[in-house]
């Protein structure tokens, strides 16, 4: 058998799923969930539509998996930057850099699509709530871990409220970005942290 007649190696299942999730996130953010077609998602990932159905039970299942992947990426990025060994005097600068290192526009477009989908599809709402709660809980866990390692400082409020404030402020600023030209969410989040984190 000639080399060019050799069978093409199969793409590992984990890679197929990852490529489909990346393609779906891009397609959902650009075309909206309603306007996105599974064959377009598959083509964008370099596969046939059958690859979607062999990896995901339905479009709603794909939506849930894309949302889960986005939540995991956000939390992993935060965990990478905010560890217990991060000094109190550096926390604002680290958060400023963390939020400033990537454009959140596409991520927020995707979140808006998920939110709208959950409002129109009651069966999906519990999944949306579960994943947003997972993000809130993940941020709270980081906040608790960091303040636990730094008893010399306090946010001046319950840690649960502080975590909620951080997530809510970021979402609100990104949502209003068209009306806030030049405003960087990282700068605002860092300013909030610098303003409220004080020595005990």
C-alpha cells in the first residue's frame, strides 16, 4: 500500500468534543442560539453533523456543555491568578491585569444568549441557574481562600456579598460596555477591591 493510500487516523473523541464545543461557542456568540445550525457548528469544527449527534444528545445538551466549558474556563483563569500566596498589596494590580488580558465581548455575547435561551425555554432555566451558581460559588471559594490566608485584611462586608459584588460588577460593566466607551472592567474591579480591602 502506498503512503497516500494509508487510512486517515481517527480523531480522538476528546478532541472531537473540544473542537465542537469551541466551534459552537463561536457560532452561538456570532449567530445566536436560535440562528445557529448544528451543521454549521459541525462544519466550523471540521466534522459532519453526525459528529455533533454522536457527542451530544441534542442542541440543548450542546448548549449546556458549551456553557459549562465557559464557566470552567473563567474559574480556571481566576484560580491561575488569585492564589493564597498573592500579597494583599498586589491584589488590585493582579485583578486589573487578569480582566484586562482578554476581551470579554464574545464571552458576554454567549452569556446573553444563554440567559435569553433560559428565559424562553423553561426546561433549560435550572441548568442556567446551576451553572451561574457554580460560577458564584467558585468565586466565593477563591475569596474565602484568599482572605483566609490574609487575616490582616478585610473587605468590610460578608465574603458572600463581596464575591457577589465582584461577579455582578463585571457582568454589569461588560453589559453596558457600548454605553461606557473606554471603561475597562479590570480597572473598575481593581478600584473596588482597592477601595474595600482594608487592614483590620
